[in-house]
């Protein structure tokens, strides 16, 4: 073609042979590992989306039932068990499935703050832009329409010996057969055309959606769910569009089934097709027993407006080149382009796309197995090697796997690099810091709100504001905190309304009559919170823009985030991922002028039925058919491209007609079947038995397992043998993990980053051989493993279900419908739940409560199933990997009678490894069957909802002295306040300690006196040899005087202990900053700062509650709760760490219960790691009773309860109205009073680290440099 017109988009096509032999794999025995099984078809049950009596369920998709998958005559996918086990011959054949390109899976959405630019972004992505007269709701992702017409072509040689029977043996079969697939054709169950259809193979279950609603939510019938099917296959010859047929709105998410586009049994005749090889044999209907065939698929949009290059969203303002870039596509070849291609790319006119994919030399055999069965190989590996690991993240799981599996050179090399994969520096302290930072990846992050601050236009810190400005900024941040808290609680209230709706909907009609929910109370709470949030929002917006109060307007920043520990990550090693190794790369596409032109084109291609395509696409389709024949392996050298067109246009072979990025050059191309049955692991279904270990059995321990030094986590107390029980609090958990391409790509990115940013000399210390380094850099991508989080693990402990379920509201796309945004379904207005209640729910209906729908085993109701915190052990009772055609491999034999005799023994990362008993065996709830085996994974305590560990420097709020009802005693310091109440410097020359005021003014010196010295000998007079300052009195001085009184005691016990503590701490401290050497102070000694700091544990919203309403446990009180219960969780925290030089804690004092200015701390006892005779972790005996030093250790770790403040309690009432500022002040006072305050002695140059054993990310608190630089510049020593 001289000039390009349309865009050819490659798709990956796979062909699966289904016959009796494939279904009859070896079940396995003591000597032979099991083969892969063929899963019976388990389709989504959309009946569960109905609100009829007792039909509603938490998830439309059950786990795949593999109990009777083998032998073949028990498998309902192959035989009709209701008809004496007759073979379903109409299901035998080759199943084709094509993978939807990535850009069709990418949605577009925005937050309210970014909605103003969303129209432009939609235009650049090819989405239609709503009219300006509407107020679009962009908060929910919108996905593009999928191609809904597919031409599927089969090509074979009727006379070949590989065709059985062939034409000489009486078979009458065409060399080219073509079918049309109408993906979006929608039919109801009563449609006459479905009377003889195989509902599991000929069509795909679907749901009633917006396309069938007539653009109105009132026309969406919940009662029709499970009666709708899509997909239609017919012969292509003579096919034309049927304008009267019902159509579905076809997008990747429109089936409400995450497996829909990729799991072949769920998308029959939508994105897949069965070729049954029917033909006429000697005048009678029959089927081919064997054949070698080529397949070709082409797909397009029936409505040009839905084409991604239609320009419907750009209004002619976006070039095709921009659209390609924004859709992650690029033309094969590269610039400089010929002029005709440049013209095409720069054009803003609409264009069309045509998807295409091929699979050559597919070998159909009605009886035998394909030559290569990768699924069987994977099944054997899983049974023989048990390559399963559990970690906190994909990398953590991978390293745990590599620790035990180093069969290949690549695995050995990667494990050798494990320390650098954690920290790209071989320095001890750098690796310690990196290990601490990596633990933050164990947690999911949740917005913590907004914090306002002053900042110069250049981004540097602003000049100190005036006192009035700091006061207004404090007001602004207090109101903002109230607003943030209210917004978080509104989300909780919305979901609580949904919970009540769901519980009511799941009841029988009889039980509904007796149901009673506090809907009026909840509605009023929602209204009050909305009013409070609205007032706070208005106040924030007004004050933040008030130039009469601020000389420079404050800027919004991010407040400390809330976090929640992620579900454990599961990894199965040794098994290839199904996704193409370049699936996440920019998709390489071609214009129709870049297609391969055969030297001798086929003269008549009418049998390929390209005439059924829209006229504008027919020339491109014809060219693709010619290329399909040209690239048949026996006709074309597939490893090269050619440039033979007379006008100089380039020609390139399509993507997938290659070996891939890392495929073997000697193997078949990716579009050649090569005698190999496809193996595409798509999802993992797991089940686990969880044993809840009571909170009293846990303590914060330091564990050393091959690490640089101890890793602090909550573990089982020494002396507790879990197997001695009782272990009656047991839950069965389950989940489904969708396998995505990310893990392998993330590993390759980590390797690339490592070699790019690390000194080669450092890498050489771990991998000295250059060949090994090259192997890791080039082949890490090929390491076979599957990895994904165990989604649903925590949710089920909260008595919640993650699944696809009916929701009371539906969201309409932004264009093409009269309705817009979130709209309530009239059918969902049931009982006391009307449109107002459904409006409160909004979109907060993701997780469903157990209600009465989730049953428990016989032993489970003895304990409350709801767990506000996870702390226990679990073992796998099911672990199945299932591919997109239904091939399944099982870690535990799923046949009845075998499940209880087998176990999974996973490799565990250190975080999930159980402790050991004195005999060296794992400390688990049930003894291992034999020494050295451990099937249990230990899950340390974690809060099962977003929370955060607040940490801050604090100071006394002097306003509290006059107005204790409004202000708290302690409050966090602002960035302009100095939290330091004194300085201490060791004076080695005089064997003493020098004390300074916060601003660096010398105050007093205390020296070690000889035994014969007079009583007043140890301490100098105040200020001498300097003159006293003009303002030398006040609380800061009084607190220093309290400390001085102890330091100057006659027996010098306190002084000697204090000096010993400081001296020992300096032995492990880091070097001071270079700037410190420019001050004369550095000649005397290293300064230590005296500060007050505080910590608290805050929940993001109200504590979650039990969502199971089954009889038997509702009346029981929660053993341990976050806010209420028989006991309250108190989470131990470890402040500081002597092993880490980057930690600056020297010691700390407890604060007094009733502090007063100048007398706020209990200075008589110093908690420290530096006691002189302790190992730094508090494990040795305490020093003599007269010393003030108390070693920090497990017995005295501070414990923090969690708290949450209900913002509605701080709002005014009609009888007692409050301003928003008054409510914010009351909220701030209550928040401050939850802080647990300590006095710290710290190294000002480094941070203070706080460990919670995995409950929260490791926290650091550090003085800003400007605070200690003031001391250096003003100190009287200078």
C-alpha cells in the first residue's frame, strides 16, 4: 500500500487441545508425581446478584472444585454425569483464546482536586469528553470499549497425511473455514437460539448492565441476573450485522468478574472459540481425528466511535502520534519515517485499528497427548520440590525461596546478591538503615490528611513567621485535622450503612420482619458529620487564603500516613509465568503499509471472508491474510524482515512472530505451536487453617537469623510451648489470587537499578566472576516464579468477604447515557432502605460482611470469629494454580480422602518463621509430623485496620496554665519552636559535665570530685565564669535544676552513672557532621540534647466490629479489643537501638502523671542501653539497686494503647452551639492528651528510632539541623 490508512495491533493467540487423554492425567502415587488436572467448568453464578429470598451471596464465583477432576470419566467438563457418563463430544477440539492488549485494560479516573484537567487527559487517551453542561464524576475509573467483532480463520490441508481422515478417505472439509464471533451479542435464557446450546461452552454468563438499561438506572433489572448470556459464533460466509440484536456494554470490567477477559471458560465466544473439527465423512456428519492447522484472528469495533483512534474524545485536537504514545503503543521500526508515515502520525483525523494474531501448526489429535505438556512438568515440580515460600513482599518471598532452592547458577548468583538487593551498599551501617527502610514496604499506605506549613517560592524553608502568624497556622492545622478525621469517619459510616443493607438483604423474608437496625441514628450521624466536615472545609479554605492574617500564604503538605500491614505474599518458584515477557512494554504496532507483502500473493482470498469487515478495514484485512500466508513457517524465513516495496516503505513482521525478549533462538516462534500445549497460570486458589494465638503469649523480641543484627518483632514468649494448647480458636480462611505480570518485571528492575547505582567493586565482593554478573543482568528476567499477595487473608479475620457481589448503586460512564455518575438501583430499595439510605452508602460497598451467609466449622463458633488484630499461625490446606484453559496443579491432592494426609512445607522469610523450642524444633500449635518439617507460618501481631504511630517532640503549652479546659499540658512543637530544654557536654579535661540552656547559654558545670572534697565541690556556681543572662529563670532552668540536684548529690552515684552512660554511647555513635568541626565546641566534647518527645497509637477511624450475625457468639465479649473488650491491646514499643549507630537515643525518663512546669519528668530512673554491664538489650541482670540506670529490655518496654476520637463528639449541639474553631481546639486537646511523653537524652545529629515489632513501620524522630546549629553558634564556649 502506498499510503497507510489503518493501524494493525498484534494480539497473542493460544490454542489448547482438549480430549480424553488430556483429562486423564496420572493422579500421582508414592513413586510418580501427579500430572496436571483439567478443572471442571466453574462459571460465575450471577443468581447471587439477585435480592430474592436467600439468593444473595458474598461472591459470584466459587473456588474450582477439583475433587473429581480425575479420572476422566468423573470430570463433568468431559462427561455428562447425568447421562450415564456419556462423553460430551461437542466439547472436544481446539480452544482458541486471544489476549486483550494492555491499553484496553487501562482505565482513567481522577480525584476531585484533579478533575479540572480530566477532560484534557481523557482527550489525549481517546475517551469521549462529557459536555460542559454536566458536572462529571471522574472518581471511578472508566475503561475503553473492547473490540466486539472477531473473524476467526482456520487453515488446513484436506489431503495431507496429517489430516485424519483426509479427503482421500472420504472427508469433506474446506481448506479454509471462517467464523464470526459477536462478543457483545446479548441473549436471555429464554431465547430460542439457546435451547440447544451448551450453556458452559457456547456462551458466557453476563450481567444486566447500563447498555441494556436504556440509559436509566430504573431499567436495570436485578431480577434478570443469571438470565443474560453474551457471545455468539456463526459461519462467516454470508454473515451481516443484525441491528435488532441486543448488545452488551463490553469492557474489561463490565462482567463484574476479574477472570472474565482471560479465563477461557468464562469468555466463550467472546474472546475465545472452540473448533470442534466437524465435517462430513462419506456423506455423514463426523469429526476429524487429527489435523495440523493454522489459525488467524482479526478483531475490530463494530461502532467506529468506540475505536481508540476514532478521535471522539479529542475533537480533532490530538494527533495520532500523541494518541499512540498515551496508549503505550509505538510503530515498529523507528524514525526517520517516510513522509507518508509522518503524515499519518501528525494527522488529527479519525483512524481505525484492526487487531490480529496467528498460531501456526497446531496439532489436533482426538486421542493422544500433545508432545510437550508444561503443565505436567509444573505439577511434578510442585509435588517433588515444594517450591513454595511466604514473605512480606515479593522480594522477601523470593529471597526466602532462594535461601532453600539454589539448583541453577542464576538462583545461586541471585542469592549471593541478596544483601545488595536489600541495600545497594556493602557498608554495615548502610545495610542496617536499608533493612529498616525496607520494612516499610510491608505496609499499605493510607492518607493521613493535610498539614499546612510556610514555604518560600523556591521550596526552601520560609523565614520564621510572626507570633500572630504561627497562631493562625496552628488554628488552620487544628481545623484541618478535625476535617480529615471527619472525612475518614464518613467513609466508615457509609460502609456501616451498606453493612446493614447487606445483612437485611441476605435475610429470609421471615427474618426480615424481625430485623431492626439503627438507621435513623446512623443517618443522623452521617448528617452531623457532613455538617461538621462542611464547616471545617469552609474554615480551612477561608483561613488558608486570608492575606490579612498571613504575609505569605501557607502551603498544604502531607500529614503522616496511616498504615496497615499487608497480607502475606505467596510465591511458587520454578513455574513460568504465562504473560508474555514484553506484555508490559510499549506495544509495537504497524501501519497497514508496513505489513509483509508476499512475493506471490494469493489470487483468491474470498474464502477468508474479509468482506464481512467494514469497508474501511477490508483492504487492511486482505493484506493481513496475505501476510498470514506469507509467514507460514514453510514459506517464509520468520527471523528476518524485508524492505521490498517500491515506494520505500518499511515492512516488519508482526509482534509475536518472534522468540520474545528472552526466548531461545533455537525454539519455536511465539506464534508457532511447536507441539506444546499452552500453560498460562492465571490465578491461585488457597485455603488455610488459622490458629489464633492469645495476645498474652507474645512479646517484643530481638531475633537473629543470619541477619546483620537482630530484627525486632513480636514473637512467642520464652517458655511458652504452643503445642501444649489449648488451641481452640481456629478459623478456615481462603482466597483467590490473580497472577499479574508485575513480580518478574519488578525483579528485573531491581537488578537493573542495582548494577546502575552500585560501585562495581562492591558488586564484585559478592559476585567476583564477570560471567556471573552478566548472567544476573541478562537472565534474571527468566527466573521462573509466580508471586502475589494472599488477598483476603486479613479481610476474613475481620469477618469480611472480598468478592464480586450485588451493590445497591451503579455508576454510569461519563458519556453515552442520560444518567451520570453513581445512581441508586430502585430494586435495591428494600424494607427500611430507601433512596436516602442508598445515597449515604454511595460507592463504599466493596467488602461485604459475613452476616448470616458465611458458616463456620463445627469447632469454630466456640470463639468469636472477628479478630481486630492478627496474631497466630496458619498452614495451607489447599494451594492450586490454575491456568487460563483450566489446567490445574495442586500442592495437596484434592481428591477425597487425601487432603488430610498431605501438607505444604513452605520456605519462610525470617518475619514469618516460627520460633524454636529448646530441642530445636519449631514452636508451633501442632507438633510437626517429623523433625525438620514445619507446615506452619507464624503471623506476628498486626492491627487489622489503618493506624499510625504518632511521634513528635512536645513542649508545655503555657496557655493550659490559665485555661486548662481548652488546652492540654503537652502539645507538639511547631517547626519554629525549640523542643530542647537543655544541653549536656562531656568535659574530659575537667572530668565533668557542662550544662547549657536551650539557646546554648552556659549554665553550670558538674565535676567528679575526690572523696575528700567538700560537699559543694562537684558543682560550680551557676553561670560562672560568665555573667548571668538577663532572663535566667523559668521552667527550662527549673527542669535543669531538678537534674542538677541529682547530678550534684554527695555520693556521686547519679553523676558517675550519667557520665558512664554518655561515654559508652559515644563508643557506638556516628561521626558528627562536618559543620560541627568549624565550631570551637568540638574541641571540648560532643553535645547531647535534652528533649521531650511523645508517642501514641491512633486508629484512622472507629474500631472495626464483628460482622458475623450467626447465633452463638454475638453475646460473647471480645477477649482483647482495640478500644473495648475484656482487655485492651497495649502495643509495646522499643525506643532506640544500641546496635545501630544511626540511632541517637542515649537514655530516657518517664514523665510524671501530673506534670507541673519545671517538674515534668521522673529523673530518678534513666532507661538506657548503656548501663556499663548490659549487652545493650536489657538481657543481663540489672545493675545494683542504687544506680539510676535501668537497662532497656522486654520487661520495661513502654506499652501504648490505641485510641480514636469521634469527631462528632466535639461538634456543637442546638443547645450548646460551637464554632468550628472551638470544636477543633477541643479535638486537638483530646488528641494531645493521648500522647505518652518521655524526656530523652539524645545525640542531636542522629534520629531516634522506634520499633513496634512489625505492628507499624519503623519510625524515626530527629531534630532539624537548625535546632542544634543554634547551640553551636550561640554557645558561650565560643
